[in-house]
């Protein structure tokens, strides 16, 4: 078994974290300015040092300092001295920078099909009826082997289904024109937020995040300061990543240390106004993913931001100070106090409001998976730098990254957009050839008056319509392999192509 890790200390108490309990999930909470970010960075570096890769979103832009050696912060040195601890070997962690917009790190992309209708409905803020129509569009695309890779594919597929709604009513149900319009408008809004850069290929290979360098786990940092301007896109992206981990990793049971540690900062954005079906999926993934060696750690201001069904699965707790100024704050204090193991020497509800910066109430799991008694301690600061990396340091990290050059160039594979364009071209060509044949006929040449032109136009329109309907019927009868999506998007139980 891996050695216990000292994460907190007071004059009389030491709190240790057991690596074999790292996949039992955790929670870091506290008001702004109480030390959550430092605790997150310290725990992430501890995971890295033990050889566990880490993912975390950098919401405020100050986590990339984990890539650089510390030792230049006098407050940190004073804290270590006060706790009677020697200075560590100051060092950064191997770090890979990512950015959905490709500006502060390597681009991160997913395909529309892999995201799935459930998460996409969440992004677009669709109601139940609109979400049902979107699910229908995905199903029609699957059945006709139309890959939905980027936004132009989905735009084309929505237009195709809307224009031919009557053709799909029998097999798929009614297609609401109003719902199609609402989805299209939602996609335009999503594009204006930069989502067109996120959807496409090459799609992120989750294996590229699960790397080690010289025995240390790579810390993957996603720039999220800009992404936070689109909270639904941020939340859906992180849930998609978690679902990718869930799908990809095999069951491994009890292990010495997690295979991957996943930190959800600003966790309240994942659950705010989330529909019941999505909350159930999140609960399912959190409950089951620990058996695949993944530890999920939620970081937020108040424990009441996390649904009870999820909160009950978070075994390792770090509770920084809360301020009980409002009724909601007072409720948060009570929730935090009642969900941590009691300490007869501490009035937890009172102490929570008295904690200083960097001080926390901590309860970790013992070797049997039972919560230890809650202790009041100062969190041990990390050996890396506290604060952001410089622009030059970021540039160097990106240039020397183990995935440098892999995701920078986009790929536009043949997909729904190209196939629908080809169908339209074939239909137009067939109509044109029919018109030429009709105009060149013997009787048409002799009796080509105005009545003849009207009949010719009518016949051409009929032929064009017939050709289009024939193509649609042929495509609908060609049921191919369904395109898979992640567990949060999969509705049809298909396998990855």
C-alpha cells in the first residue's frame, strides 16, 4: 500500500490522506478567500507525486503555477515554520495546458454525436418537447448513417428533418417546426459563445490526459476563465469528460491509488437548474466510476450546492470557513456540520464560522472506508508556486507538451453535411436532366406553346419531388450501425464505432 500523505496539521493533530481511498471522492468547500484554491492545488500535486494523473479546470486563471517550483512565497514559509515542518523540495508538477478556444492551451474538441442529445439539450436550455425533437433528429441521423461531427452537420440535419417532417412521422413521431426553430436559434447562440471551436475533430482522446512523466502524474489544466462566461457549456463539457472516463476505463476494484483524479471547480454550475434525468445520470456516474479507479472531487462555496444523493458519496471532506450572514449561509453551515463526523471536542457549526485563512475542518476516510473524526487543522501548502504562470512559461509548456501538434489542426471528415449536400446535388442534377429530356422531345419541339411550358414545369416539379422522396425512403430503410455517445448522451445502448 502507498504511504499515507500528511495534508493538514495543528499544534496537537495531524491529518493524513490514504491514497487507496482517493477514489472514494471528496469535497472542498468554503467562502471566497478562505483557501479553497490552495487546498485544491496541494491535493492535486499530492496526487501527481504519487503517480496519479489529474484534471482540473482553471476558473480564475491562477492554477497554472502548479507547473513551477515554489519557495518564493514568504507566507508559505512562515506557515510551514509555525507548523514545525521543514521546507519541502520545491518543485512543480508535469503539466499540460488545454483550452476549448485553443488560446491558452491545446484545443479540446468533442463531436456532436459523442456529446449526445441529453448534454446538448442542457447546453441549449431546451424544454422537454424541444429535447424530444433533438433526440429524434439524432436517431434519424443514426439510422441513416449520418455522422454528426460539428455544428454545420447538426444545422444541416435539422434543416433536412424539418423540410421532410411528413416522411418521418410514421417511424419517429411528429416533428414540431417550432421546436426545430428553437433548436436552430439555440445553436446560433451557442456559436456566438465559441462552441463552433469545441465541436469537431480531432476529438480529445482521454488517454492523452492519463499520462505520467518520470513517475509523476501529469496535471491537466483547462483554461476556463473565458468558458465560465457560458456556464452551461462549461458544465456540459466537464460532464462529457467524466462520461468519457466512465466509458473508457475498465472495472478494477480496490487499488493502491487512483488511476485518475478529477476536480470539478465551481461545482454548483453542474447542478443549477439541471433536469431530473441529468441529475440521475450524474449520480449514477459518480456512484459507479470509483470502481474504475477515478476519484471525483467537487469544489464549491457551499455544500448545499451539491444534491444530497451526490453529497452522500463524497468521503473525503475539506471544509474551509463559511460566513453565516444570510439564512442561506446559516443553512449551509448546518448542512456542513451535520454531514461531517462529530468530534466531541469541537462544536463544528460554530468553528466553521471562526476558521482562519488556510485553516479547515478535515475528515478523511480510514483504511476501512469509515470517515475519521473531524479535525481542525491548517492545510499543508503545496511545493509548487501559488499563482498563475507567466505568458512565457505557458508558451514553453505548450511547446514542450507530450501532445504538442496533435490537436492544433482541425479535420473535416465526410459527415452529415457533406452527404446531404451530395444528395441535394444529385436531386438537382436528376431534375435538370429530366427537364432537358422533356424539352428536347419531338412533340415538345413542335407544340411548345405556353400550355406546353406549364405542363413541362409541372412534370419537372413532380419529378424533383419524386426523386427526393425516393432518396429519403432509401436512406430510411438503410438502417446502419448507430453512432455512440457517452453515458450521459447515450439513449440507444449502441457501441462505439
